[in-house]
């Protein structure tokens, strides 16, 4: 099961959002309230570390193409 990051939606100006992580099935609906406090929450998009589809790194490096600086493909 993946771990999702959520943050509270501040109810008053100046209140900082509080982030927390929770393990959920991909089939589960996103949370709308904090499980303990009941405060409204939103899911925070976090970048992934893997590729979904596309060419392998050996294919992209053999063509001489570069993904950009710091990508580690060369």
C-alpha cells in the first residue's frame, strides 16, 4: 500500500498547515478530514522516483540524447 501525504487546511488566517502521512490502498478515496482531529485536509502531490513506461535508460543514452543536467543518465 502506498503512503500518501496530506496537510490540514487552516481555518484561520495565519494558521500553518500541518502535514502527516498515512498508508492507504490506491482504491481508497482521498481523506477529507484528519483521522484524529477532524480538521479538513487535502492530499499533497509528491513527485515519484520511478518511470512509468517509456524507454529504458540504456536506450536513451545510446542515442546520445540527454535528459538534462543532474539526471544521471550519462
